[in-house]
C-alpha cells in the first residue's frame, strides 16, 4: 500500500463535514468519555470510526458504523491504492 499522507488527508477533508451532535446512550460502553465519539459519528452519518482506543474497538460497531483500527480502515477503504 503506497498511499501518501497527503493523499490520505485530502480524502479525509473531502469526506468531512460539520454537524450538530446529539446525545446517545450506550450501556455497553466501558469508558463514558467515549460517548462523544459515538454521538459525533452518529450525528455526522459517519461511514466508520477510526480509533486505537480499546474501549471503542471492543464494540466492533455502533449503530451499523464499523469501529476500526487505522490499519483495518486503510485495508478496507484504500486497499486498491
């Protein structure tokens, strides 16, 4: 995989947008501070959450939004580059 940092940042900027965050309740969340990450992803209609946080990664997904490590994200969305 030869995706440059510049290419990756350009893609992220193209896919990003602002949104109003709504609150969410996640009973299985081990770290309540991570609620804002899940609420932001849900409000923004995120296609994926990329994190190294084990408290998020153990969820695997949230409301059909996959929670991926950076390596898994790159493999899934940039495997053809």
